[in-house]
C-alpha cells in the first residue's frame, strides 16, 4: 500500500480529511467535509456528496493543517454509493497543502520503487524513490535509516500509515463559500 507509480506526477493513495467548497451542477453553493482517495504534487482525487461539472473551480482545505488551495475539477472518475469521486488539479503549481514532500521530477534514476515514508521522530512524510537494496532493508525491517530535514539528523523512516497524524487542540477555520 502507499506505493506510487514512477512518472512525472507521482501519486499516493491516502485518505486525508478535507473541506471542499464550490458550486455544484445545479448552480447551488456547497460545503462538504470529506476526504481524499489519492494525492499528488499537483492535486488529487476527492470524494464529494454531489455532482460538479468538469472545469468547475473549488476551494480545498486540508483539515489536518488548515492549508487551502484553489483547484479545477478535471472530471468524475466513479460513483461510490451516494458519493462521487473527482480528480482535481491545483490552479497554482506551487501549491503544497498535503504535508507530503514529493521528489523533484526526474529523481528516479536507479529506483525500482517509490513509497510514502514517514519519519518516526517528527512524522513528516515524503514520497521517496528506493533502489533494490533500500527496498530490501525496508521490507525486511519495516523501517529504513535516512536523513530527515525537519529533525536535522539521521532517523528511522517507516511506510506511512493510510491516515495522516491528526493535530490535537487545533480547530481548522472553515472555508467561506464563494459567492
């Protein structure tokens, strides 16, 4: 799980709580507390309780850190019960709201796998390219030693859990519904 394809727009299957505001297919303003199914450096796949049109712009706020971004709906991918999944792309390529560090495109030379790792010390998360030996160590031990920019030291990293760590005692402000 949490293995990503190696291409210019790596993505991670992960459930991150988000708030989404916009205008639906009926022209009605909406605000959904929902989650992602997948994230990438440029957007992600989200679940909504309503239908929205391709090219519709929405505001997405990551509930775990309060960061928000404007995004464009690329289209619906599936209907799951009473919900719909949509692929969205951030309007600004420099947007980073997921608290996940993605490697620069082209950093995959020699890699055979790409996984979402989490620092055991500070819980920062990064998408990391692994070569054959690094992958063997990770699979055998459940962790891998590598440098952490936040801890500023060598730390043990493990495959990230499907859910991001929740901030305690922090209430994320709600997204104002666009007019």
